[in-house]
């Protein structure tokens, strides 16, 4: 198992925002974490990444307990994070934003076809190649999302945590970002996806975790979620 999250408990002050959350992801798998707003999905990703510290529980990655690692150590271990806010550097060019994603400032084994390099990123994101010298602030929302994903890939993660990639995007850009995530997963990168667009999430994922308030309420295959009206009503419908 690539990632095992065991009984995570996380607090914001006195608020118990994750209550015994457990999930797992296999090598090369794409798993969706879904639920209504405010259930704790983004906090789950942030806790795995070390952006929020858990009170108890374990995060085990590739058999190694990384519980409580700060974000840079989680990244060094092989986890990439694409935040909902994108957080690109607006005054830096597309190329410079990408180069900032390289761990240690240097790509190891750039001739390895499985290693993510700028050239490989541009093959998956041709629009970014067209804007290599443009500052991040001049990119569209969809282009900024692609840049955020590309920057994370430059760290050559085994697992990518992706938070709401289609948020605020025009429909045509939603489809492009969805297709890029599919390509990345087919290239061997496992993905844990938080996504409000149910159609996009179910078209990509192999398995699904559904969150109730602060806990995992249901887990199953995409087909099981699609045919189970009661489960969708309980965890997804407003």
C-alpha cells in the first residue's frame, strides 16, 4: 500500500475537525475524497501533507511513518500537493514557477523517461509552453491550475494530493484539467482527489471515500456510488 491514513484526529482550536479518519491508496491508484462543503476533505489533505498537525493517528507512506512531518519533509518523502488556492508566484514567469518545484534545486537523472522535467511537463501542458516567459499573474484560472499541478510534478511525487482542481474554472478548462489529471495518473502517479464536481470525480476515480461531518462515512467503487441513490443523498446532495 502506498499511503495508509489511520485514525486521524485533527483540531482547529477546540473544534474537532477530523474524527478518526482512515483511508488508503495503492500504487498508481486514483481515489476521490468527496462530500459536502465543510466536512473536512481539505483538512484531510492538509493533515497528510503536514500543513495541519494531527492530534493523534498515523500517516504511513511507502511503509514509513511520516506522521507530523512538516510539509517540506512530506514533499521529500514523495508527496506532492496542489492546493485549492493554487498559490503560484504571480511575479515569476511560468518557467520560474516550475523550477521552484524541483527538490534540492536539481533534477536527478533527467534522462530517465519517468522523471518529470520541464520538457515533460510541457508535453502534458502545451499551453504552459506557449507562455513560458509570461508572469503567473497574466495566466487564466485554468492555466494557473495547470501551472500549480506542473510545479508539484517537478518534485517527482509518487502521490499527488489535489484539492478542488476545477473550482472556478470555465467548463472547457474543467475538461482540460480533468484530462491532464487522467494523463498524470496513467503515467504512474497516484492521486488523492478532492473535487466538488461529481461528474469529473467519478469519471477519474477507481474508488471513492465519502465524508460525513469530520469522518469517513462510506467507501466503495465508483459504480457502487453511482447506483446507490441513498448514499448519494446522504453524503453528496444538498
